[in-house]
C-alpha cells in the first residue's frame, strides 16, 4: 500500500524515482488504485502557470527526439527543469520507437535537471489525453517547468495533444513528401512553430526553399493572426537549435503577456472535465455487467431493429442513474 502523502512529499523534493512511481500509478488504471489516484491528483491540483507545455509533433523519423534533446539542454542552460513525455501510439505494437527515443536523448537523460518518460499510449479511446494531463500535473508538482510532449504526427494523437499544451512545435523535413499538403488542415492551424529539421549536408538547399514555401503557405492560411514561425534546424549538428529554443521562449512570454495563455488553459480544463465525465461513465458501464449487457443489447437493436439511437441512449442513461 502506497502512502500518497509520503509519495507526494518525495515528488516535491525532486525524487525522480518517486515521480516515476507516481506516473506508473496513474497509468495503471486499476480500479483499486482509483482512490490513491484521486488523492494524488488533489495534491497536484494547482495549475502551474510558470510552466510551458510544448507539444513536439511530426512524422516518424524527422528528428523529433534528437531535437528535443537539443532543446531540452538549451532550456536547462537557461535554468529550467525539463520533463519529456514521449507518447507513441505505435509503440504499443512495435515497442521499438520508445527504445529509439531513449537512445536519442542520452545527454538529456543523464542531466540532473531532466526527467524522461517514454509512455506507450494505453490504447483506449482518449487514453493518450487522459493519462498525459495527469502526468503533466505530476511533473509540474515535481518542479519541472518545461514539459515537452513528443507525439507521432499521425492519426488523432496530434490534435489531442494540442489540447493539452500551450504551444505546438511541428517538425518537418524537406522532400520525403512531407509538404504542406501532407499535413492535415485542422492540425496546421494548431501549429505555432515549424522546425525544418535535417538542414545539413546536401539537404541545405532543399530545406531553405521548403522553409520559404512553408512560410508563404502559413501566412495565407493564418489570415490576420500571427503566422506560425518557420526555422531551419539541424538536430544533428546543433545548428539553429538555440534559435529555436529562443523563439519558443519568446512565444511563451508573449502568450503570457496577454490573456491567451490563461484562457487556453481554462478551455483545456473545461475539456478535461467533459472528457472525464465521459470516461467515468464508460467505466461505470464497463464495471457493471448489467449495464454493459444493456449497452450491448441497445447497440444491437440500433443495428438490427432500427431503434432510434437517441432513445437507446436515454434508456441507458436512465439505467445508470437508477443503478
Ligand atoms: N542528418 C540529420 N539527421 C538527423 C537529424 N535529426 C535527427 N536525425 C536522424 O534521424 C533519425 C531519426 O531521428 P529521431 O530523433 O529518432 O526522429 P523521431 O522519430 O522524429 O523522433 C536518427 O537516425 C537521427 O540521428 C538532423 O538534423 N540531421
Ligand atoms: Mg522519437
């Protein structure tokens, strides 16, 4: 039996093993851990406003992890504490990417001021978001003030990660078909900074013209608002990484100077509430065989008997309320 108060004190004191244990507790999702989880979250409740939550997204292999190592070390040089959460939806299947991510960040992982947590997404709907929100709060309670969240830029993960973060960094490379057309529109609008990475060796010319194209397209797309900034980086040589870190810090400051930072966080807290209600209702249903059977039966009726979905939902909700 874990003593949550003791665990929390250890987290606050910067004990990384304690933080790792707490995250494991959050991720376990065992129903008998439910009370402990809640207790832990209550303790971490205060939303840290001196932190920056940065999403780092982009296709596999573009250099996100390598760039995070460089960015993280830059932030640390400026006095920050850096937590890296790598969420890879594909890693539950292959297991490979997570190992890859770790080896790309050897210097960062050796640094006293860094905490790296590769997390396979647990696979259930909304799982990435739910677990990550709680993990962010734990890291902030432990004093980490630069939270970098790496996700693979495919599928749903990147749009949900923008709902958990203050800024979104998109990592792209020239060629490889990774043009603007390849980026889904809804995602493009959530991006604050683009790093055109692998700007080294024979790639340099193509990178520069790709970056220019991106700047033009992003300007058109944004209309009157500020367009996402495009920077050239080489995570391998380190060129441009310091400038990228500075740009991110500058954007962070300007967001905090007006209301947008706080209002975005508030929107995210509202969304968390909605997601949590849905999640808890789902849990209630799946932990009660009678409700679970009713739900399955109602779904069957929608398919086979043409039952009205609204009416079916109403009878399920009534059954939950009456149970
Ligand atoms: N030439 C070059 N290679 C890079 C650069 N950044 C990363 N790589 C290499 O690209 C591969 C994938 O990098 P990784 O950081 O794991 O990409 P991720 O899948 O986006 O996290 C590795 O072999 C890196 O060494 C860069 O700026 N230039
Ligand atoms: Mg990676």
